C-alpha cells in the first residue's frame, strides 16, 4: 500500500474519502472492526458511507490504525 494513502473523515456526512482503489480494502477493514457501510467511486476517489450512527471518535481511531499499518508495510 502506498505511503500517501490518507483517509479523510467527514463527520457531518458519516463518510470517509480515500484514494481509489483503496476504498474496498478500507471498507473490509472497517467491517472487521464492526462498522458497516457501502462504497461508491467518484472522480476524486472512493467514498465510504457509514451506516447507522457510528461513534466518529472510534472511526477516527480505526482510520489512524489503518493508515499507520499502511505506511509501515
């Protein structure tokens, strides 16, 4: 995974933007952590829309862990 992969959390819309093609990988990781959502791709990248009312602090923690693992690999 590229060291430049940085997921951006939009707390107002319960969504995460990440460069394509990493959306599916990130959504799978979040699913293993108990979060659910769906993904769509636009001209800028992949957008994961989280289902329900997730704890956004927890989501941020998972995104930081995922990004840290990606840059250390």
